[in-house]
C-alpha cells in the first residue's frame, strides 16, 4: 500500500464561531495533598541515558496516571511495588491511597530499568509495565467511586528489554478477546556513527485469549511487530480494533521485524539503463512541474505505461518494473496534465499543480534518483528571496526603525515550536505507511481519547491551524 501525502484543512464544524481568544484565569487551581507511607517509584536517568531521546521518553515522565473513564481517579506505583489508587471524594479532599495490585517481580534487580507505566485499556481492563521488561494484563472490574475490588492478574510475561507503555486498546476479534499494546524503548544503534548512537523502538504487541469462554480464558502473545525511528515520537497511538498505528515524530519510522523475523524489502527488478546518469530530470514553476524520464532505446508510444492520479504517478515500459512510481509531493490536476514521447528516448511529462505558488522540494516522496534543474528565472527569484539574508554591508541594528511587537505577535512567537515533524499512519495488514502529513508543529495530541472510533487531533501546519479526524 503506497502512502498518500495528505494535507490538513480546518474543519469548521469543530470551531466555535464566537471564540475570540484565551484569557488567563486568576482563579486558584485546586490542589490536593495526601500523606504516603512509601514514596512514588521514581526512576532517575542514569549516566548512560544521556540523549534527548532518553529525556523525552523517561526523564519527563508523569507518574500519575489519570483514568479517562473515571476522571476523578489517578493511579501510581510506589517503592513497595504497589499500584495505588487515589480518588477525589470532595471538591477539596482526596481519599486515602488504596492498593489495587502488587507487582510480583522486583524491578530494582534490573540495572537498566525505566519508570513503571500504566495504560488503562478499557473501562474494565488495564496493562501495567514494571519498568524492567515485564508486562501485566489486569482485569480491573468496574472502577471509579466506590470500587473496592482488587485487580485480577490474567497474564504476565517478560518481553525483553525494559519499556514504557504508550497506549493500548481492547476489542473482540473472531469471538476472542484481544488486546493491542504499544511499547516504547530507546535502544543502542551500533551502526549510527553520526548521531547519538541510539534509536527509538516501538513494539506493537497483540495478546488474545485462547477461547471465548470467560471461565476458561488464557491469554498469550499472538504477534509482535517492531518499528524503529531516529527520534522518540511526540505521539504514538493504536487505532480502535487494531486497524493501524499512528506515529508523529521528527524522523520517519518503519517496521523492521515481525515475530523476531527481519522484514526484507523486495528488490525491484533493474531496468536496462545507464545507472550512472539520473533516471529523470525535473523542473518547476509556481504553476506546473515538467519531468523528463529517460527510456530504453527503441521504446514506442504504445509500450509506455503511464498512470496519473491526483497524488500519485507511475511511469514505465510494458513488461518491466516502473521507472518512476510513488506519491507526489502535492496534488496535481489530472485533466491539465499531459505527456509526450520525445525521439523514442525520453518521456516529457507536464504536471499542473492544483495549488499554485509553493515550490516542491521533491517530485516523488523518498525518490532520490532524479535531478532537479533550476532555470535562470528560478535562480534569480530564489536569489531575490534570499537577498535579505546576505549582504556585503556591515550588519546594522535590526531593531532600528522597527516598531515594537504587539501582544499577538509575541504570543505567536512564544507558542511556535522549534522542531517540525511528520504524522504517519501505518496499516496493520501491510505494515506500510498509508497516510503521511508533513511538515507539522504539534500543539495538542491526546492518545487517551479512545472512547469513540475517531480521535480529533489539533495541529499547526506551517502557520495554519487544522483539525484532523483520524
């Protein structure tokens, strides 16, 4: 399944037409204090966990877990290995900590342990990690105010390297109760000589029962899928029913193994062409893109295989693998696009941009076999746009004759994040990206809002706000 390059557009049905701006409330925030007989099981970063990825994954961790089904309840693990529940009983009071489960392992025996984590899978199920590599599946029963029952352990197994739980969902598949879990690790990458030497690993684990009979249910791991990326994701969550996984990160992720078997990318059948030269050349204006694709000698017009959709291009010769195929950087107008065969040696393709103005950084996403040709007019235009960045004169005072920023400009400057990233949706069957949105700047991502089949995510794309239905 090829990935589709998507763009975010504002869904005005989700906007309040009467909204003007946020106002800072001076009302005091409610705070609650309770005495504990044992401290929260906080895990400090070790000297070996020095990278930004370690800090994001484990150093800025919230040890209080809010119950999305019962928002007056929070959970945490203490140094005695107890999973404790706190419930707001009055507007200004917390109930006493109540033990709902106790770890059967001693995570302190693991020198590389990370913080314990909890994922409340549904209104009656939960997944717990001890931070040392052991996963617990717990049947909680009905939680919330007045619940006094202890949680029942139905599955416990070591899954290897220590991890934290990012997300989990529960569903019924083929009559069997199934749980999907997403685990995060930061692992050493020996082949990374230019970066930090570490990579982020996301493992998607599927656990299901043996039988539909509640009295005889036993659970086992059915499938394990591992994906890796160069940075810890800002957001990662599983879709309802385990249909896919969504990852938002500064660097791309890809699946690398399934059930401990590495995924081998099938090599494409090579064409009889001179690989020392670019496969194609392309140039563009603000309105269109022109592509010149090299063809084998003697190709006729009838032998050319050309397929064009608004977001995808495929060019090839009958009986061979496509010469150029993939998702376009942006949408094109198929009715206004044409192709012609030049001297039976090259194919000239004219693509009409659907959105005029922005220049494309690449023709086909991820394809590096082409060469971009800059015309004299484009070179002059680029030089004109960059003129303010280069000068032979001595640097002047940038604040001179410049009016002060207003409050709105200061707010926009302060809120705008420094790093951009991509949002990718991977299909559960193909393990390939089906949708890609980039570049993005995150404002709010909530992986816990899984009470409905769809989640709404708010992004800042460039300078435009957008609401994306997933």
